[in-house]
C-alpha cells in the first residue's frame, strides 16, 4: 500500500495525508484510481482501453472498452520470472503432499488447455468441475480461462441436486470430476453421484475423471492424460467484460443465482485486493476453504502477485484441532486465512498453537465468513502470535471481493475491520437513503466496481439482478449486511440485515448476541431469529447447542440471559431458549438464519430451504418440529 501511494506521488503527482484521503480519491475519481491500478500492476494486455468507465450507471456500468486481455495470462506470467520457484503446495487427505513449481504449473495448464481444445471447447463454452481444493481445480480453471471458455466449480461434498441446480442453468460442454475423496480419515465414494450428474446434463459432451475410488467409467477421459503433454500457451485475448467464471449464491432459499464475473473485473479486483493483503512474490499464502466457497477463487489473488499458494484439502480437526495449524507451521505460511467460525471452534477446543508449533513465518491472518468476535481477536493474538497482523474482511461471492478489509498501515481494533476497500464506495444508509456515521445502517455501495456481476446467467431482462441488489435504493448496490462506519474510517459488520432483530425499536444484527452466548463454556453454538412481522410484537427464540455433559436447565438459561443482559442489552434477552443438536449451516459455514425465520413465520418447510445446499440438512428437522409447536 505504501509503495502504491509513493507511486501515485511519482507518476501522478498525487499526495495524501493518510489512507482515508486516498480512499476518498479512489471512490470519487474512479477513472484515475482504476487506471492507476492497471498501470501500477502492469496488467498484461494485447489491446489497451479507450476509456476507463464509459457508462457509470448501476447496474450496467461499462468498464475499459477496447481492452483485450486474459486472466490466465496474468496469473501465469510468474512462470517466466521465477520458473523453478514454488507455485502450489498441496496437502490432501486423498493424495498426500505435492508441490508444483511455476514451470510445472504453467506446463500443465497449457497441456490441459490443448486437450480441452481438442474436445471442442472454444470461447464462450462452459467447463464445469466437481473437485476438491487441490491443484487439479486450479489447473483446470486456468486452462478453461486461457481458451476464453467459462469456468464453474462445485465442491465434491455438495448434494447432487444442488450441483445440478447450478450446472443445468449454464449448459456445460465438459465436466471434470473426482469420484471420491478422503475426509477425517474416511473415504467418501462419489462415483455413483458423479455418474448421475453426468447423465442429467443434456449438453455434456465429455466427462473427465480423476479416479480415486473406482476404475475409469466407460467413455470418460483420465485427468492424468490431459496434464502430461508438451504444449505451448495460446491465451485467447478477450474483451474486458468477457465472462470468466460463474459462481453461485448459497441457494438456501431458492434456485441458486448464477453470478457471472468478467476477466478484467476479477483481474483488477484481485490486484487491488493484494494491496489490502500486502501480498507479493515470496509470500506463502493459505486460506482454509472449500472449493465451493468464493475464498477458493480468492486464492488467485495471491498467485497473481507471484506468491506461493498452499492448498489444504482435508478435515482441519482430524486427528485433532491442531491439524490445520501444523500445516501452516510446516509449510512456513506467511498469510493464513480462516473463517471466523473456525476461530470460535479453536477457542472452544482450548488450543494454543504457538505453544507447540513454530509460527515464526506467520505474518498475517485474515478472517471472513461471519463477523469475528472480540474474543476471536484476543485468541489470535494470544494463541498464534502477539505481533501478527490480523485483517478481517467482509465482502461476498456477489463481487468476488471485499467491501471492508485490512490495511497494514492502520491500527487493528478489536471487533472492527480497519478500512473500506479502495475503489469501493461503501456507505451506511438508513431506510430513507441518508448516509450514517457512527450508527448502524444498511451496507451500500454508491459507485460501480469492475468486479460487480456482469449479469446472472439466463436473466435476459436483468430483473433478477436488479431485484437482488438495486430495488431498495435505485442506482445503489444494497448488499444485505448491517454496517457501522467508525470515526477513524474503520467499520463493524453486525450480520445480515435481512435477519434483523428489532426489539422495541432497537435494531441490530445477530453477531453481538452470538458473541455473548457462545462466550459461555456451556454453549458450543447458537442461532437467533426475530419473528416480528407485519405489526406483530417481536418474539425472539434463541436456539443453543450445549457442550457434552452440560445439563439444559433453568440455571443455564439464567446464565445465558445474564450474558446477553451484560454484553448486549436487557432488550435482547430472548423470549425463549431452545436446545438443539446442531445449528443449520450452508456449505460455506454460514448460519441459516433467514430460512429458519421464514419457516417460523409460517413458510412451507419444503420451499424455505434447499437441503442439498446445506452442510447438515437433517438439522432443519428440529426447527420444523419447533414450528409445529408454535402454530
């Protein structure tokens, strides 16, 4: 970030007293800022742009018309600079440890691209995959992108209905899949499900398999045959807004939205994000992620800066909760990313990795997925390293980036994100569209971003895109989170605004209640919803998962209520506390507050949630039973 600011001074004659001044410039002079990112990072291209922003409207902004480039070419240029340095390290329960140099990585991408071209894949065709977080997914994605084809990925632990709900919409030509995987020491055979998925995709012309549990099925091509051929790169040069990949909304409340991002937008967002993550060549980056989460895609941000990426494919709690941290120590990772929920699990397990492991290489820790509690900040500084840089981020699949994030030049304050992301005109709005400071409001973005969705696949008139982000404040992106902008320019995320709790006029998200309740040793997990609706009084049930051996009695309920009264407010003491076995979660680990709320307000159990998009579908049965008692 400091280098970028110095460059702006030297090359553009711009100077800023602090980061907040830089941010104000970045969201007011969009052309100046995004052209500076293009030049500072020396984005490879075969044709330059005519102007930065030809149409500033949202939705429908037109970025960098005339430019021609390719995402894969940007990622793989490091292979020319340091061919023998490490590009990828993979630790997989299914296949052990592997390491690829930049030369090997690049050569395999070229080989796979050539073989895909022989299969008839060309610009605009869709290549889909069901793969874990290993090198095969990274290679296949770049090979697809290099052809100007469009990539889409699902995690192998997703239900086959959920996968078909996604892939059927985009009509793929090729499917690449692994027929099984090992998780927590157990082999999971997915061969029958893969066969069913392939049979149910009518446009599919070729199945490529990574056989783990079975022999190669008839008609399938072995993945290993695609990676071993001598080939050269031929990066198809595409317009800035040419589709790169399709990612999906969680799909928990209806058919998943197929979100299309473009080559140029992802290139620039990744480059800009690397400033906030302080990434460069020589770093070793790891984010604990499923291949079905947008944080899988975010790993390319590090690769784009020439950093090495360490891929962890397995259960982070097997054989114990130290497993992931052993990987971080053994691979000398400099930047470790985790979900906030994983931090909570580490706290509950009582582990202190620094007592057992050499974490001297670890410089930075990122978190996302849900708000990180103040206890989480304390644990990271106490249990990992007291001088680590903790930089939580919050953004979304929708824009493949972060709205609020870190800045190594600013203080870290517990419970806050350090700054708003450069180029992201993030504000807090009240219901009337007035900007708020020091108060909780809707997270909005008042200016377009290059990485905003080009469109939703199949949304011919754009109505679904408009309804998703722009129907509350015309011409302004509403993200669906509660945010407070602090006087220092930082921010606090309070959870989803569509799972809002409104107790006698005081509105808030759920994260503060979770921090208070889950801070008790007796409570492992919790979920809260507010059933205020159409003039009803607020009724707020709290569902808790208790620790093994803990009795669920009035004494525990009193401790929970006292924790909320002390940490939050007496207003937010629940009307009822209910014991459950599991909190229902999405495949990326988010609590299913909105489907539970819709169910308890009278929604049809069959339609309020898509169980194939849940990590633990049986957990929803307890809420159906509870809903019946409230009728």
